[in-house]
C-alpha cells in the first residue's frame, strides 16, 4: 500500500464513503497502481495515526515490524497480477496498547474492458476470533488428551506413559513449555517419582528426592502450601537460590508449579511447567494448568482405582472359583424376548398357558447360554474345563429330569411376574450317572439386563439353608457385627445367637441387646472405651471382657472393631467381631499348670537326688553296723530299723524322681496286653470283692518300650486309686486300643505317630475340676491323713512322659474317673532288657586285688563306697570329678573297672565320662551309679546298654553282685 507523496487523501464526500466512515472496521481505497488514496476514521481511532502521517506514508509504523515487509510484498504481487488480495497482519491498537491481528481483504474494480479502476479494501480486527480459535484448539487438544488418558486407563496402560502424554499436551498448549509430573511419596514427605520431559530426568535425578516443605524449590513449596506457586525468574526467586546454577544449565528460567490433590484434599502429585525465559502465566494459562492438573488427578486416581479393581476382581474370581457352592451366570436375553413377545398377545396368565403349551419350556431351555461357571458348578455337572459351552450343553441335557423342567417352569413364571429372584430344589444327573439333590437360587442382578445369576448348593448329604450362599460370612463361629452409629442399629451374623433371646440367623438388632449382655462389672469400662475411641480419631478398638450367653453364663471374649469415618473424620460405622476366648483361656490355664508341674518337678528331682546320696551313706553304714553287731541285741535291732527306714525312704525318692522324670529307666520291649493279663491276679487281690474287674484288651496292638517294673507299678497305682474311689463297690475296667495322636491336640513335645492307649476307668465318685487340675502334683491327695502319700499319680505322670507318652484324666463328680495312658508303638519284636526281669545271678568271689577307679563328687558317699570296695577286697583309687580321672587313664595308669556317679559338677558328667572311656579304652568295664536320670543316655532318659548301672541307694550285696558280673573271673 502506498500514498502519493505529499498529496492529501481525498475527502469523503459521497454517500458511500459517509457510510464507510460510520463502520467500526477499517475501510480504504487505492488507485490502480496501489496508491493508498483514502481510509476511513476507524484507522485513526485504532492506530492513533494522524491524517498527515497517513499522507506522508508514516502510517507503516502502525504495522508490526515482523509483518511489514511480507505484507507489502504480497500487496505488490497482487497489484501486478490484478487479483484480489487477502492476508493477516498485526496493527498497533492504541486503546488497548497492544498488537492485534487483522484480516485484510482488497478487491479490484474493473471497467468494461477489464482495466482496474480502483481498489477497495477492508481491515477487520480478528484478534478475539483468533483467541477463540486458539482456545478451541487448546480445548480440543485437552479433550483429546483427556480422552486418550481415559482410553489408556480402560486399556490397562501404566501410569507413567499417561503422565508423559499429559506433559506433551502441556508443551503444546503453553507454547513450548517443558512439563513434568512428580508423584508424592506414600508418607507425603517427598516428591520422589518423575514423569514427563525426558531431558529433565538427569537434572531431577540429581536433586531427588525433593522434600515437601517450604523453600524446596517451586514444586516442593507448592505441594507444601497446597496452592500454585509461580517462579517467574529462577535467578531472582529465593526458592531457587541453592539450585540456580543447575537450573541455568538446563535452561530453566521460569517454573510454574500446580499441586494435584485427591478427593480428600491430600496432595498426590505436582504438575510443573518450565520455560526457557522468565515469564509469568496469564489468567488463561493458569486456567489451562488447573484443567491439566485435573487430568493428572484423573489419571492417578483412575489408574489406582483400576488397579485396585483388577486386584479385587482377581480376588473375587479366586473366591468365585474356589467356593464350595456351584455358581454360574446365564444369558437369558432370548427368554426375556420370548416372554415380551408373548405379553403382546392376549395371554394374561402364564401358568395355564404353559399347561396348554408345554413345548414353550423346551424352547426356553434352548435360549439359556452360560457365560461363566465356577469350579464347583463344573464338578457338579461333570463338565471339563472347556469354557462355558460345556456348561450350557450340560444344562440342556438336564431337561430329561422332571424336577429340572419344573424349576425352569418356575423361573419363567418368576420372570413373567417380574420377580427379581427365585428359589427351588431339583435333582441333577451327574455325568457319571449319579444323582444329586440341589437347592438353587436364581437372581436377576438388574431388571432387563438379560443376565441371570444362579447358585446351587448340593444338599445330598446334608440339607443346608440358602444362607450358606447368601451369607457366607456366617460360616465364621465368631460373633460378627456392623453397627450403624447414626441409627444405632446393629447387623449381626448367625453367631449372635450366643446372646440371650437371640434366635439363629442374621438379623438387625438394637444395640441395647449387646449392651445388656456385657458383664455388669465390665460394662462401664467397656462402654466408656468404645465411646472414647469413636469420639477420637482412631481407626480401631480392641478389648477383652465377659459376655453373657443365652443360658445365663458368662464367657471371656475378645472384641476387635474397625471404626469407619466419613470425609470429615466423623465416625459412622463400627465393624468387627467378637471371639470366644474360653478355649484359649483354658489352654493358658493348662499351660500354667504344666509349667507349675515342671517347676515342682525340677525342685523335687533335685531334692530326691541329694536325698539319695544321703540314703546311700545311711543305708550303707546301717548295713555295716548290722554285720558287726551281735544278732538279737537291741543295738542290732536298731540298725535293722535304720535299714528298713532307709529302704522305705529310697522307695519314696524313686516316686519323687518318677514324677520329676529323672529316675533311671531299664526299658524293655513288651506287649502291654501280656503284662496286664499277668497282673490280673495281683490287681484282683488289690481291690475289694465288691468291685468287678473287667479287661477289654484289643489284640494285635504291637509293643511298647517301657521299664516293666515302672509300668506295672503305674497300672497298680491306678487300680488302687480306683478301688479307693469305690468304697461301696463298682466296676474297674482296663481297656487297651490303638490311637493316632495329633501333636496340635496334645502337649508340647508329643509327636504325631501311632500310640497304644491303656485306659483305667472306674464308676466311683469322681473328681471336681479343682481336684482334677492338681491330681499330678506330688503329695497332693484327697485321702485322709495316713492313707496315702499323694505320690501315686505323680509317679504315673512322670513315668509315662519319660517313656515318650502322655496322660489324660477324664472325670466329673458322681460320674467316675478314666485315666488314659498313651504310649508310643515300638516297631520291633518283643524283647526283655537285661536286668529288668532276669533272675539275680549268684554273687561270685571278687577278682583278687582288682583295681577300681572311683569317681564321686560327694565326699561322704565317696568314702562309703571306698570302704565297701576295700572290704570286698578291691584296690580303690578315688577322684572327686571326671577330669582328673581321665588324666589317670590317659597317663597309662591301669584299672580293671571304672565306677562313677552320673550327676557331677563340671563340664563332664558320668555318662559323658563313660562314653569317652568306651572310645579310648574299649576293654575297660564301666559301672555307673545314680538315683537320678539327668543326661544318662538320650533325651528319653534310657541308659546306654553298653554300660552297667546300679541305682542309688544300694546295699553292699548289690554292689558286690554288679562288680562280680562285670569283672572278668
């Protein structure tokens, strides 16, 4: 465009130009050569250019410098071609003080010969139009991103690619900004995972993790403040003072950060936009950021929800597939269409119509298609894992069964009446020809959906109500509840029938029903504790208290509950369960009793061990006195009384050691039936004539490995106790049987294996619970003073446990008592161990001057044994511990026999000393003496068969006998 230099523009004198002056758009004319000869006042109003500036060509300053040359070049080209001219350029807007885009349009006016007479043109402000178009493009781009994110979520895309796509969209709509999304850590303290512009990964890796705190760059500060933070110049903003150089190296001159919140207002991410030059966001850009932030939140929350849903679906399908109830889903669209068409006819009542048209039921059966079936359903119908088609065929095959046809007919009637569910029972013919009675429940999850859910319960062996399917939670024996804190109504499961006046079955009850059942002494504290938990900010509650049962008794219970709160933290529901602790408390009491018996046993064993040593000295010296004193004298009689008393004391200590499981055993392998049969006469003499003895001995039980004398003593003790419980007569019964014992049902240490059970029962007065819990304690007895020591059952308890078995007592007042001995079955032939029942050999003369090494830590006992050995003609070398004794042997000193106590202080006891000697001096006989069984041979306390043993206290003749047997002649 040009004007004639120095010539004024033509005045607007024609009506057309007057009209043009009134228009808001810029209107102009030019000569054929393009000389700009007139423009209306809109140009001056918009640009502020005066008429003189228009005349001398200075108007070009109103044209943006970047557009000026290309616009004039295009104008000259149009003039040269004589063609219409259209373009866009930016004009300065004086009122708005900014450059605004205009659409310029010029068209030539030609005469009859085709010569151009004049150019007419206009310039229309299109800035608002272009802004609207840009906004529409941005909106379309945002919609595309949102749709892409939702499609990606639906397609199972991971979160990171979705966030990267959002960041690409940020760059598009914000003119080249570099965008990233940083996720907040689970604890809310850090920004630790970045997605977006890959060029920023290295930079962020160097500064990560970024704390959520004031002053932690723009992002950490924005998340901490929970509102947008805009750094327009990273060189000037204090938030970037520590990272200015790193930001500059990456070209990060400005940063706009928007925190992304979840539905509860908790920050979950930060959307950050970086710019290469300092800049502040416009209102439109801030709005775009918020829009993109919502998209980020959608992506994060929806992906999390989707992943949770998938996990839930996997859990559901696992539950669905492994439920013992047959469940499947049918597509019955074809049936619903058939019924809809039938309703368009004059048919009003379906049932009589079906009576007249029975073939309709068969047609309906062909319209059922199985969509999915669980394992129980496939097994019930004998369908292989070939998908739902096999189940569809199996159901159609059931049409030959009249009860199935009747059920399908009932389903049609229910659908006709628009009932959402239907129940029935029918017979299923299995693939193997077998028949099963089932209870079926069918339900339409949504009217008109064409889907039918079917659940079948096999009630062939047991008839169960449908609650097994509908309320599977009621399979729990716990009292399960769901309390609505708004209405105070409480849903309870079937176990709530614990409570008074509660009938079985799930129901909704007033809370007062439970309140009234809490023990009065516990009620105030429990109700206060629940109220405090609900009013606070806790999410759970737990307490123990006593709850009244329907029979009026109270049981100990443990209640655990979760407190559900709304978005404002207000408690709305209390969901939990109540566990009956009766069995646990009983087991704890049994454990405490067992621990108490173990403690008593340790004390008893230690006392008995020391007492045996004293009895050895007392009995030995009394025997020596008896041999030297004249027979018939009072002093000799006193010595004999000391010997008798010592022997009775020794028997008492053996019973104490039996309870403590520390008496030495001389086990053999026996048939328990044979021993009991051989004891029949002895037992009969031990009871009164008013008591009938019955033996019920199962055959082919196998053998047990026990000390026969101790076994016989245990049986006899039980029989004597039974006799004393039946002073007026009754029945004493001894039975044997096989038993398979589960270690989880027994005491600690009991192995899972086969046992032989020997039960001694009576029809006497029985015991109360308090007595029953103490029957195995030593010296505990209910007999009058002088009629029992209270060690009988203690000895039985210790002997059986030491033999690898266990004892159980069943008794109640006026109902008799039964004591069970469970002993492990021993694989192998019967074999009586030497020393258990063999006749005693004749004592031979001692080997002349045989040399014996004696090891005994108790000085009095050591002196006593030395005295006996020397009196028997042996040479004796005595040591107080195993170490010096080993030293003598290893030094080459010759001995004919090692005689050692078992229980000794120091690192080496008698059993270990014997084992070392057998390794280093295999030809040296070893004789161990003890009244205690600690560390004799194996954990069951049985003596190594290669080693001789003599039980304390012993007589001189006993020692002489054992020495004569073990020393070479």
